[in-house]
């Protein structure tokens, strides 16, 4: 298979890892945060001169978060991002997301318009291309080997999220979603606004144990006793350990959940939360008869 075939159909992780290795060869450990705009322009022109990314622009558009668009003969491509979502971290992830569409999906269509929910709703089953572009962006901007080395033997904390936000130039949300990929136990990332969950993503261990929040199927209110509810109401607390049943009623009575939460201000404020659970107990270890 030629280079074009690999770029058009390769797995998003493989594409991102390949580019990250190229950046490491040129810049070494100083390649962060990735200058994704320069990379998209130069790499596409070098590898695909007859159909490359010619411009990356900031537009005053509220209808999309990011856009990838080809001209009539697909010889030139434009990446645009909305000025309405102005956080530098979100912009970097958006541009990387659209670059992922270019490398992975440009043979399928000539226009991609991605909304806020498309880019951050990693659980959306109807948006496979969006999920692939998300994965590409995550692995390009935050390579897993480097991310692991930053964490070391430490556990997740708000200080670690801030460190990664600075190192990789992305949002706290993107850092949290990357962390649950390598979390040693059950973990979820949740986002709330005005007392309700906007969405939630569980890692594989949590999902398999039944500790997930199906926000696509129903509206889920933030539990009144949770840390996220306090944060939404104006509290500055950011860490709490309490009964897992606050979030997951079927967990054993003795099971605890650790919550990290932070209020993210801006044009579209929200509360970002990380829920951490110990390993699931075996069915025969449940001693509380109310679990049935």
C-alpha cells in the first residue's frame, strides 16, 4: 500500500504516533506543545502537494467548533476554527482534530463541520469519524509514552492536570480524558452544567463493572451530595472521598468514590469532574443485601 493509502485509511493512533516520532527526531523532548498549525501546513504540502492544507483561519462562526473544507477540485484544503470558542487549548485540539479528518477521511467527503459536542463527546456511537479524529488529536498532542512519563508513580490530581495543560497546550478536559486511558482502576470523566451532566465517559474497567452514566439515554442530574454539585454552586473545594452510591447506587455500601472537580469558566462554563473507584468487588464479596 502506498503512502496515500496509509494516510487515508490508517488507524488514527498509528497516524499520530508516526507524526509524533517525526517531531521527536527533529525537536526531541522540546516538541511540546505541538505547533499543530505549522505541522498541518508543512506536512500536508510536503507529502500531498496536489491536495494539501493551504490555510488555517480563525472565523467568527458560532455554528461550528472546527471545519475542514476542500476547494472544487480538492487541490487545496482549509482548516477553520470558531472565534467563539477562544481557549488556546481548545483551539489547538480543534485544529488537530481537523488535521485528523484530513489525513484519515478526506477521500470520503469534502466538507467537515464539527460542533462542540462532536469534538468532546467521545462516547458518541453515531460519529465514528469524529471519534477517530478525536483519537488522532489526542495521540498527536499528548503521546501516551510522554504522558505516562509525566505521571510517573503519582496519582491523578488537579496539579497534574495543570502540569499537562501547560506542557501539551490543551484543555484540562483533554488531559483528563487522556488520563483515564491509563488509569489503573475504574475511572470516569464527567462534565456538568446547571446541575445536570452534559456527558460522561467511563474507562473500560468502569464500563465493564457497570459503573457508567448513560447520558445519551437519559438526563442525569448531578447528585446533590456530590462535590460537583458544590463546585457548581460556587464552592472552591476540589477533592472529596465519599460513598460510591452517591453516583452508582448498585455499588456495595462500603465502596468509596474519590471525586476531583474544577469549575472551568469562559463563554460556555462547565464543571469538569473525575470519578475514581477501587476495583470492583466480586459478586460473592457483596455483603449488603440491598445490592440485588
